[in-house]
C-alpha cells in the first residue's frame, strides 16, 4: 500500500454524477488542511470502534462484538454528523443496510477494488465534490482491509461458531458481509467535510 498516498480524482464520473448530482472538481492545495480534518475524523472513528470491539471480544467473543458494533457504531458516526462532518463505513457487500454506498461511493469503491487487485491500493482517496446548489465538500475514503481478527464474523460462514450464526441471523438476516479472506478489501471509511464557498 502506498505510504500516505492520495488519489486526487479529476476525471468526471459521468454515470455516478447523473445519479448523485454531485460533480468531482480538481482539489487546490489550500484544501490540504481539510484533508487533515478528514484523516483525524477517520482515525477517531477507527480508534473508538476498536476500543469498543476489543473488550467485547475479550468478554464475550465475536458474538458479543457483533452486538456491540450493531448498537454502538452508528451512534459514533451520528456524533460526527452533528458536527457537520459526514462519516460512515461503506461496502459493496453490506451487513448493515445503512452502510450501503451511494452512487459516488460505489464508483470509488470500484476504483479501490481495481487498485487493490493491481497491488496499487492507496492509503486514502481524496476528491472535491461540487453539489447542485454550488456548495463544495471534500470526499475522503480510507480502505478497510480484512485481517485475521475479522474472520470470526466476516470469514467463511461454515467456520462460524453457533453463537455468531445466531446473532447474525437475528440482527442481519440479509447479511452479505461474509466469505472474506485475510487481505481482502472489506470496504472503506467514507468522510465528507464541507468546504468554504469558492470564487
């Protein structure tokens, strides 16, 4: 993975923009401070979730971790939203339907998947988006890769313990977030930060 590499997208994502009504524009260097804000928010969410999941796994194994994630993860993301910053985890194979990507996020996930397959996955993807009302926001994505700890509830379902199967069936009957292996691209943390008006 590239070290602190950015992708600053300048290509027009025509199909995605027709659905989402937001258009990519080139990012001036002045927006680098906003990238730092997006990074900090993504770091904060990751640290908070790991701070919840690690103790849950120790206390009750992966089944309890799934419940804690279901009950607490969305609360953490909503807190950031109240501060005017949009953040959530997105994937093309969701467990929680609230994590379904929008049109632009889906397009970016496809690009990240292509880069991952080619062995050129960046640590982050950055783009400035112009909305129909003329406002701007910075879009930041950070890839999420599967590690060994994820396999207890995101790996091969045949290997899941009965408690995990029961919790997934109860909480997420339409779960698609299984069948991953270590190193697979699970999805991305998606952050959008409002930008000041432009001349």
